[in-house]
C-alpha cells in the first residue's frame, strides 16, 4: 500500500509537470507564429511607405514601427517558454539581433533614400523576409534567411522540444501502467500464497479482509492511471481535471489506509497464534 501511494504520487506529479511544460512550450510556439505574422505585415507596411512618396516626411511610418514592436514583444514572450535549452536560447538571441538589424536597415533606407534608392529598400526587405539559402541537395540552410526565416527555424526547434515533452515516459501508458498496477499484482500473489498456506496446512479460508484490501489497492492504481492517461488530449496538453484535486488525493489515501487496516486485521489472528511466551 505504501509503494502504491508513493508511485501514485510520483506519477501524478511528474505527469502534471510534463503537461504544464508542454503547455508553456505550445504557448511559446503560438507567440512565434504571431511574431512571424507581424513581421510579414511590417514588411507590407514598409512597402506602402516607400510607395507613398512621403518617405522624407513620415519615415518608416507608425504602422511599421508598431508591427516591429509586436514582433519583439512576441519573441520576448516566447523566450519565457523556451524548452529547447541552450540551442533555443541562442536562436532567440539571434532573432532579436536580426530584429535590431531590420530596424537599422529600414531607418538607413529612409535616411539615405535619395542616395541609395531601391537598393536600400531592397536590403531592408531582405532582412525581413529573405528566403533561406539552400545547400547542394536543395535543402534550406538554417540561419541564412531573413527575420521570418529565422522565426521559422526557431519555431521548428521549439516544436521538436514540444514533441519530446509530449512523448515523455510519464505520459506513456506502457511505462505508467506497470508502475501503478505492479504493486497490486505483487499483492495478489501474496494473497494467493496466503490463501494456499491457510487452506493446505490449517484447513482455513482466507476470509474477505485480504481480498478487500487487494481490491482497494488495485482501485487506487487503476484510478490514478486512468486519471493521468485516459483523458489526455491528442497532443498531451491537458489531463483529466480530477487528476490532482484534493478530493481525489484524499479518496486515494483513504482507500490505501483502509487497505492497510484490513491487511493488519487479516494477519493479526495468525500472528497471535504464533506468539511465544517470554522465557
């Protein structure tokens, strides 16, 4: 019973941590998608400014500045949910550096428009939305494109981390079920062995206390596994709402305490029969 209680606590705690981590990573990916969309809109806004012919008066324009600011905000928010460790942090810093470069080139294109013309504008657009270069096998090379390409690279890195979190062993039925049902299976063998010894050597029946204790222990293991695994959504981003509520935990502890009491009461008469007087 103690082992079942300990394993149930460990499994529910670890599963809850994995689900929470996956949720944070999924939110970070959502921020990166939003940043990518804002960068595309900023590029469009910059194009509109240069087409207006009012570059010397309005500069890069408020629309461009606002969308770039949202890109920065979304990337900063995504950094809080980074699950890719040092590689993810390095890519985030690289994206932030590219964002600074985009602002610098856009300002330079406006300031030097009379001298650089379309070349400066093209450099600003490339910094925002240029495609990645490709190797000899025509596969894109990470870190060689514009801001939007780098955001795609970062999103792919975080997605890989999310996939690992979603396939954690603490969310894997093949790993969790043996942990939770194993103690009950061992207890079943002990109950059967006890029943065999009583029947063969003492001509007595085992009674109902041990089977009831076994039933209570099994119920806790199966209930914990069901709460942790059965109602996980397909992406393992949410678990059963009753998995870690105080009522559920109290009920599980009450069942295990009852099982322990029943086991003690079942074996107490047998132990008393073999108690030798003190010499």
